[in-house]
């Protein structure tokens, strides 16, 4: 499931060749309700029972809140929160009916505390963490598990799409997508509650969890979310 059909088609060919298994895809935009409906319709038309759901699609937008576009934020809220919730709700229902299923929701270490200069993205991922952890408890004894994966900086197209070339976050070492995916997959299969890949990310997550909400935590987060060449200028709106 992604928007770029050519890349999906290529991936299908590669995976079918390498693994000898059938691969299906839907090319649609999950930041629209039409895109979500298209996916659900495809699953329904094929009469598939979905046993594993991975809500991975998401994006961020870096920079001072008042300088960035509200249109982009609305698209982000729709993709990172609304569509993820709709898909989780839809498939969790049928999984519970069948007494079997695994859901992996991809959040971020950005969701472990508020993030100045990445405020909306961090808030969407805090939502994903909260929702997925709550459902993990609600669904115990149903045969269905929900796992939340919170990666730190990872080598993908995310950084460029989020306009983060100037952020120092990615200068201090990143994990590969394959490493993160493997750890997330294992965590989902083991029915874990919350998986944070990488020791550095786990240590930062731990400190975030023991630092009380307030000015100190915000100051540390603002430092981490700073630019490579100094701090953000006072926001300007033209
Ligand atoms: N990379 C990081 O540093 C990092 C850290 C923490 C968490 N994460 C999270 O990890 C997840 C995966 O991101 P990534 O790092 O792999 O970024 P990415 O390289 O930009 O990949 C995003 C994937 O989601 C798909 N996608 C994006 N928007 C979509 C839409 N509107 N509808 C359908 N599919 C869409 C993209 O395909 P198309 O563009 O073809 O649609 C692509 O397959 C995201 O939830 C992100 O927030 C990333």
C-alpha cells in the first residue's frame, strides 16, 4: 500500500521472484478517505481475512509551527492519525471476531515527549503510542495483539520529505530501515506492547519517560530538535 504504483509494481516483481510467494498491492493515497475506502474495498472484494496489519505510512514536517503550512498539517493528521485509527478499527474488529490477529502501528521516539519545531508530527506519534498501548490492554485475552514501534532516526526518504536536511538529529547516526523493520516485525509476532529499536533510542526514551513534563524536558527536546548550524530564529510570518 503506497501512492507510487511504479515502485509497488517493481517491488512486487522483486519479492515474487526472490520469495516465490504472491504479492498484491493497492496504489492509493491514505491521507484521503477515498484512499482508505479503496484499500478496504480491495480486501473485501478478494474476501481476505487480514491476520497482520502494519500501519506504517506517515510523514513529518520540520520547522517553526507558525511558519509551516496548515494544509500540510491537515494531511499529516489525516494520514498519521485518522487513517491509522480507521484501519486499526476496521481490521481489529474482524480479528477479534476470529480470535486471531497482530497489529503493528509505527510511531516514533518523537512521540515520547513534545517536540518543539516538530510539534504536530510529535503529537501525531504520541497519539499512535497512546492508542496502541490502550488497545493492547483492551484486547488482551482476545487473541489479538497491538504493538507500537517507535524508531529513532532511520535512513529512509523521511528526512528529505520532512524538510530536515538542516536538523542535527540525523547527523548523530541513523539505523537502517531493514534493521528497524526486522525488530518491529519480531516485536509484533511476539505480541510485545512497545518496541523501541536501538540502544541509543531506548536510552533516550528512558530519560524522556523519567523526566517530568515541564520546562526542563522541553528545553532538552528543543536542543535535540535544533538545526545543525545553530538554533531556530524567532518565527516570522509574512
Ligand atoms: N525515517 C525516520 O527517521 C523515522 C523515524 C521514526 C518514525 N518513522 C516513521 O516510520 C514510518 C515510515 O516512514 P519512512 O521513514 O519509511 O519514510 P518514507 O521513506 O517517506 O516512507 C513512507 C512510506 O509510506 C508511504 N506513504 C506516504 N504517504 C502515503 C500516503 N498518503 N498514502 C499511502 N502511502 C503513503 C510511502 O509511499 P508513497 O510515497 O509511494 O506513497 C512510503 O512507502 C512513518 O510512519 C514515519 O513517521 C520514521
